[in-house]
C-alpha cells in the first residue's frame, strides 16, 4: 500500500468494517420480515425403494406387485398397508411405517409425487434403450445420482445445488440479513451451495460454541473474548483479511444465536430423539428465530441414511419410515405451533428408486421413485405425476426388473417447489437447466 | 427581603399609633469589614416608609459603609479610624420619628479547626494550623502567649516557636486577627507532654548541590529503641538516612530532613539543607533507554564548569567501562530499571544519572520475504526451512526443490491410509514445492475416493500429479486421460460409439483445460457486443469430443483374457484401446479444431488432447488457477499475462512446462510484493491452514494419523471431495463482493468455528500421538509477555503483527491465570485473527 492512496483505501475499508461490526442480531433486527417461506428437504440417502412406500391398490396392479415382489411385498410381518385414495378415486396404500403422517393425507396436507427421477428430457423406454435422447450421466450410480439429485443438472455438471441457486434468485428478499440462507443439518451438501447465498452446515443441537472462550478465572475469559472482538474488528487494510474476520464474527454471532435457541421458550411439540427428529427440531428452532434473523427465505437439508437395502429391506425400510414419519409429523405440528404451517413445505428426495424385482431379501439400484410433499400449502390428499405401470419390461420399466423410468423429472418437481417459494417463472430455467425440455413446469401440488 | 416587608406590614396592622417608635434590628454589634448585613426596622407609623442613613448620610458612605433603601448594610473594606458608626432609620411620614443603632467594624471572624501535631514536647515546635478567616499578620497564641506565626493562606498558618515547659498539660491555642476591631478564635487544645527521649541529627545543616547525596545520622538517647523514621519535603531520603537532592534546583532552594523517634514519635528533629547549583554540572546522554539482555549502550557525560571533564561511571546492575560503554547483565535484574551514575572527577558531588530499562532479548523476526515465499512455495515455513532458504536464497532454493527426488507415494491398503499419508507428506515431505504443486493440481484435476473407494483407484492418480508436477501439463493430461482411475471416475472407460459417454469430455474442457467462457490471454473473460461472456464450446462439441474419445476399456487383469469391454481393473497405468468401439468419423472439436477421419483410438485421443490443450483458453485458465492456489486469489491481469507468456514459450518440456510456469508464478514481482496491497493474498484452505500451523510450530503429523476426519468436518476431505468440482471452486467469489475468494466457499460461519476449535485442540493437546506441535519456545519466555507476543509475531505473522493486535493480546494475557495460559491466549487469539487465516 503506498502512501498516496492509502487514505482513501483505508477510509473505504473502515466503512466496510463498521458495517461489519454490528452484530448479526442488530443488523437483522432492522430487517423485520413481512413474510417467510421455507423449503425443507428430507433426503432418503441410499436409494429409497418407492415400490414399498406407495403401493397400488387396484386389483390388477396390486396383484402384479405381489407377484413380482414375492416375499418382499407388503403387508408382511412388520409393515401393514394404510389405505389412501387419490382425488380421482384411485386407491393406493402407504407403508404403515408412515403411520405418523397417514392422518395428514386425510387432512389434505400430505401428497405423493409419483415416479420422479433425474431426467434431461422426457424419455420413453424406446428412447432410453436406443440412447436416442440425452440422459443423466451414470444412472444407477450412488455418487453421481446423489449429486445430480442435489444439483438438478443431470447430463452435465455443476458446482452449485438447486436449493442454493433457488435462494440465490431470491437473495434480495433476505436483504441485509446474514444468517445462512441454505442450511444443511447433515454435513456440507452441494444442494445448499449457491453462487451468492451463505450456506452452512449445522450439527443439530450443537451450538458451535467456540473453544477456549470459557475458562477460569472468569476475568480471563472476559479478557480473551474482549480481545477477540477487538481483533475481529481491526482495520487491517486488507480485503481478504477483513472478509475472513467477518466470517468468524458471523460464526460467533451465529453461535450466540444457536445458544439462545435452547434458552427460549420450548416447543409444546415434542420431537423424537432420532437423528431426523433432532435435525427437524433444529430446523424448527431456526424458523422460530426468523424475526431475529430477519430471514424471509430459507432452505434446509436433512438426511436419513440406510436406504441402500440390498438385503433385509423389509424391516429396515419400515423402521426408517417409522423414524421419519414420526419426525415429519412433529415437525408439521411445530410449524402449526409457530403459525407458519402454510409457509413451510417439506419434501423428500432420494438419489434413485430400486428394482421392483427383489434380489434375495432386498432390491437393487433403480431410477424413478416416489417423493412425499407435506405442508399447509400442499394440495394434499392426492397423488401427482403418473403412477407407473409395474409390468416388468413394460413402458415404465427402464430395463427388465422394474427399475422405473421416471415419468416426472426432478427439474419439474424442484421447479414446482421453487415457484411456490417465490422464484419467478423466468428464472426457473436458470436454476433447473433441463426444465426447458419439459412442457409441464408446475406439477400443481402447491397452492 | 420579602419576609422583611411582610413583617413590617404585619406590625403596622397590630401596633397602636400612639406608641409609635422606630426600632432597628439587629441592634448594635460588630460587623466584619467588607461584609453585608440585612437590617430591619420596626415602624408603627402609616405609611411605614423609611429612609436609612449612616452617620447622618442617607445611603451611607465609602468610609462608614453604605446602606440600601431596604436596609441592606455593607461594611467598609477598611476599618474607619474612629470605628463608631450610627445607623439611623427615619420615617418619611413623620420626620420626628426615627430610630438608631450603634455598630462597629471588626476584622474577619477567625476560627481554628485543628493543629498538627496536636501533641508536642516542650521546646522547639513546628505546628500547622488549619482554620478559616486568617488574615495576613494573624497571630497564634498559646495560653495567650503569642508564637511566631507565618501566614500561608486564609485557612493555613505555620507556627514555629518554643513551648515552655511551664505549659505541660493541655494548652489553649487561639488565632487572632490583630488591629482595630481585632477578632479572636475559639481555642483548640494542644497537649504538651515531656519525653524521656531526646534526639539529635547530624549534620544539623548542610549545603548540597543538586543530584548530590548526603548521609544523615540520628542519635537517640533516653530509649533502648534508637530507630528513627526519616522524611524530607524536597528530594528523597532512604530508610537508612541517605538523602538525595533533587535533580532540579527548587525554589526556595531549601529542604528539611526530619528524623522522628520510633520510640516516641513526638520527638522529631530536623536538619536544614540548603541546595545549590554546583559550579560544576554533569549531564548524561541519553538520560533513559531500553535495552535487551547482554546488549550494550554507549553513554556520554558532559561536564561544565571545570577544565577537568573526566567523570567516573557506575551502574546499579550490569557493567560500565570508564568510557561509558554499558553492557546489560545476562539475566534480568530486579528491579529491571538500572541506574547509571556519572560523577565529575574534579567535583565528585557534581553528578548525573541515567535510567536504563533492561528487557529480555526479542525473538529474531524471520526474513519476511523468505517466510512469504515459503507460504507460496511450501506449506508455510518451518524454522529449519527458513534457515535453509536464508543460506541459499530464493533462486538456489527453487533450483534445489525442482531437482529433489519426489517423495515416494505408496499405494496403501485403504484410501483412509492414503489420506493419512497425504497429510503426512504435506507437513513433512522435504520436497515441499512438489507437494504444494500436487495440492494445487489436485484442485484442478479431480478424482475422488467418494466414487473410487479403493486405494488403487485413487493413489495412482496422485502419483501422476507428483510425476508431472514439474513436467508438462500436456503429458499430465495424456496420462490422466488414459488412466483407469480417471476412466472409472469420469466414465471414459467403456465409452463406446455411438452412445459415447460425455462425462469425461465435458470435464476435460470445463475443468481441466479451457473452462466455459472464452478468455483473453490475461485471464479476463472476452465479452460480446452486448457485454455477455462467450461460451467456449457447445453441446455439439461435447458430443463430438465424446465420440472422438470412444474406444477405451479397463486394463486386462494380469493373466486374464482381454475382453471387448473389460470390467473395472486398475492393474496397469493406462487403459486399453478397442478400435471396434471407436468412432472414426472426421470431427470438428472446440474452436473448430479438426480431427480427420480414420484415426485410431490412441492417435485420435492424442489429437483431442492437442485440440483442448492448444486452445488459447487453456493457458490463462490453468495459470490463473495455479496462481490462485499458490499465491493470491485476485492476481492482476498483467500477472496472469506474464505467466501465460511463460506457459506459451516452449520450455524444456514444451508448451505448458509446469517447472517454468511454477517458477514464473513464484518469482513474479506481484508474488514477491512483501508490503501487501489491499486485495493481496488468499484465504488458507483447511488442509493448508492446519499444515502450516503445525509446520510453523515445528510439529508433525504422523503417516498413520487419524486426522482425515477433521478435514471432512472442515469441508476438505483429503482426496475425497464431493464431486469433480473439488472441495471448492477456484472461481468462487467472496459473498457480496466482486473479489474472488475460492476458499471462502468452505469457510462459512460454521467452518470458521470448527477450524478455530481444531486449532484450540492442537494448542491444548500439543503432544497427541498422531499430531504434535512444539510450544516450548513460547512457554520458555514465561512471564515476559512482550517477549511471548513477539515470538508469536515472528512465528505466525513473520513480524507483521500490528501494535493494536499486540495491545489486545497483552491485555488478554494479563488476565490469564498463569504464564502458560497467557502463552495459550497469545497463540490462540493470533491464530483466530484474519491476519493468520489469510496467506498474504
């Protein structure tokens, strides 16, 4: 830095520093949110077997299902069938592992979107088998499909996720608020990464308390904290140093906020002690803070592993459903308690479905699968998309074992959610690069 | 005033007219000169209006005082000679009706509050009288006998005199303001008691020059306790009676040295000291200084007033030569302030002193330029590497590193072990420059254990990065493209015509060579007339490139039979060609690069790589990424251009000679700019941050460490990023700004806390089996907080610590419970600061 221009540079930086010196809470308090919306993704990691999540109940399809599934068909020793009916009268059943949210179907808060998967464009069995159209790369591969389900860029690649890009496009609504806009409760996820927005991963129940700041004697702790505050607000005259200090300052503020979560009035709703229960509880706690954080649009990512059920599927999947539906129900009740039930939409994803034809006590990697959508804004009690024909080698089979060729693309599913979230239609193609290939841009499950 | 008028009216109503007589209140009395007094009159006449007169003059006069129409009397400032004053009130309704009052003017009223001491022995005494109203000339009496009195202020008198033995017991002290109308205070008591103790001081008087010292002795008789307490009003005196005159002549030039008997504190004797400016004066330069242990300081003495200018030197600690060269002691003296005395040889009482503060030796600051260079060319400096670089200089060090044999990279049993060994090499490998370049290339060309879970699916790729780190980027592309590891990771293996897999061709261009948008040769994007960026290629080019690269399959297992499409196999360094799956049509690739028809798999692959490698984008695209990882996130276009020129100049390894490119990046003036400019530097990525911290503290991460998990938490799983985009994009921008800050993508508030907490874990557990750091050099500095701060400054910030940061550290350290906690405080807070988070 030369003397001739150091003054103006330093002045500029000092302004930036002063702006950055206010604490998160102070800044955010200025940006009181007139409305709030959140999208909450529950990722069924490992490839959820949709065939045993939503079961057709028309006689022909159910018989087909039972014939192909054999010992893996339900009802079995654990899972019973809980009846649901689409608005057009078609009967289905859901795995009674989902018993905790079964009532929400009747209350029209829960919907099923059938046979969704990564697609570049609408694809028929004939087109797929002859490679006549562009396809997502590395179908049936966990790491590839896991990433593509989060980036919505099947067939190409991306360093950002569709949730990150969705909040990017609505960044203006979050104004000066600096609380992370896209938060994973399950490690860093590309789903949350945007070009603009702050993404973060939190460990549920862990308030990120900085080490070494509570020590004996209390005067030493205070002195250390005070010194750190001084250090983080020093004007170094160096942009990158200032930016690094700001991140740490935000971290300290975030930590203080998270610490306050547990101190505030507890939820009447009780959350299960499972991992997904605690992840969703943390989401609810952050939503509760929305007035303090000043955030108006937030996306959350939660995940549950264990769906790669090559064996012992019957018990394992039923047990995972129990955990998830218990937590989803508690989460929905908590959004009612917070008065945001209509502003929070929860949806499930999985990297792929599984083969209808079992292999031993499990099933193999598939493609299309069924996703759930839950919330006050959901036009629930109905099934969206097109339920597949279960015939092996049939029009909806990508091969010979009932690995479903998706009838609905992830881009359509995500775009429906993003549109409800507030993204203008014109911006959707940028977030979902393959959406332009589909004629239906809104699946209609949200109002 | 209002009450007076009201009382007059009330009297008017009640008093009968026949008894009309005017009475003045208050009546005759003394009024201190210069004061005022409100007079009232009782006037039982209607109307009750009156005139006030002093000695017959209505309104009074300056001589006898004035009175207002409402009776407010102001006494004269000077007492009139006769001091007889008549105040007369006359009725304006009836001139025959008047009243008079006689008053006199007095000196100010005088009070004594206390005398100090209030107990004395008969004989000479010195008393401080505290009171109020004293006038100049006021006299204190003891039992009505006047004592010599000095007026100090209206509240303070000084009495020095003799109290006769006849007054044993309690005597009365009074103060008198003498003169006409004199006033006398109420008395205070003075206890006069005799003592068996008697005391004398020697010398009883003396004349001393300034700065000089004089030993006084006291002789106590009449008590077994002969101890005395010494005191003085000017200069200093030790408990042993060594008096030191002040350095500056006071006014008046006198001092009193007093010895008080400990046995009977009432018994005190004083000696009078007359101070003077000696004919001979000595001054010392510098009068004060700070120096470190064992350091020397030249002092000079100037003698004025004598032809003999020689002085003799002495020091309270350390040594000083006859020529005034002072050498600090080897250990810190107590107190740390050393007094140096220079006294005139001709007139030994003429002397001068200097004060030197002795401090612990400061740690040597590293050569900033070298330390910064090792930030860029290595994973930060170690003390050993700094020493080597100091001896060799940058050029020779580079030459040496470029020619060091590569650290061997074995294929361990698991990827977990591969991660451990990778971390170990980064911290410990002697070929630091190669490791640093490997890490940079690892962010550009990615294979991840997330998809390639076995060690032979990842480590051979790392071996290729090591092999070509100082070689040809073009050759690296060849070897990577053909490697079965990449064949698996991005699906080039078993990509067959016509359904060619586009994964590898796409990333080959997007990430490994050209990038998505056309660049100028200085790395800035080209823009069309609308100001938009211009795509480097389109989907048709991807499809063509994919077809051009068809025909590769995994190696045939040793001893196995080659299949048209081999299963996954990693037993050979390169994949095998299957011409029957190769598309032999002519093609047009990126930028219109033509591929003729009929080429074999190997030849056409080579042609494809030439097309992408020779595209003008590749040099600025890769160069700017290397600069961002090695040096700074926001290189100037000119810097990129200079290195691109080197890339494009055929070196020994042809175009894209990484040895020449890396050398150019590191030796560029923008990299070597030790005074940081505003946007200089890059945020440290987690692996670098921790590795540099361990190296700077001369620590170690063992080859079998279990530390990969820490970096997973910090967002940079070694060798296992989430996608081909790596742990972060080298084009990521700092949120809300135009500045590039790739590493900020994985430095969110959460990771900043976790990174700080990992640092704290290391600091508080410095001797873990798989990760250790050496804090001994800091702990050894113990109580010297400034030395600790400077050691931290040298180690972590290379001497660039600002004074404000030092001040903050010092304040926090003072509050720490012990020295070790203070050391921890300084290291931890510095490591948490943005100054340490950034390589600048």
